[in-house]
C-alpha cells in the first residue's frame, strides 16, 4: 500500500509542480514584457540624434495612416529622449463588419516612427 501512495504522491507532485512552473513563467513574461521588447527591438527603438526639430505627433499620425490605411491606432508612446522613436500600437482591420456595422479586427501590430522625419522605421 505504501508503494502505491508514494507513486500517487510523486505524480500529483510532478503535476502541481508543472502547473506552478507555468504560472511563474507566464507571470515573469508579463512582468518583464517591456524589458524583453527593448532587448529584441533595440534597432527600432533608437535613431541617430538630429538637429532638426521633432515632428508633431499629428504629422507622424498622418504619415502612419497614409502608410497603413487598414489600421486603427489605439496607443502612441512618445519619449523625452531625443533619439527615441515613437511607438504605435494599432489594430489591423479585416475589412469585414459585424452585425452592428463595426469593423472586425484580425490582429494587433506595433510600429516605430522616427520623431524627426515622421517615417516608420
């Protein structure tokens, strides 16, 4: 009987250990998303400093909407650092409408824009 209880204890312990590991890993990924994006997208986050004046956010939005007409911007991040790009988070339209006539989106996208030239990087 002791043998069976040990095996049951082993498998229950391994299963709960796996669950705790996955919960901890997903929590760490959520906590450090910004740092991970900074490491992965470093070449997009910074541009060479320029003596040009920084473009207005409205101009950057117009260029973005011209380049990506099927997308809706829902978040823009601007930074005080002079060599840091603007971040755009947008939803990609599928071209379909739901029953109420609202656009259906098929995914999300993150794009970076040069703060001096208003061009997407």
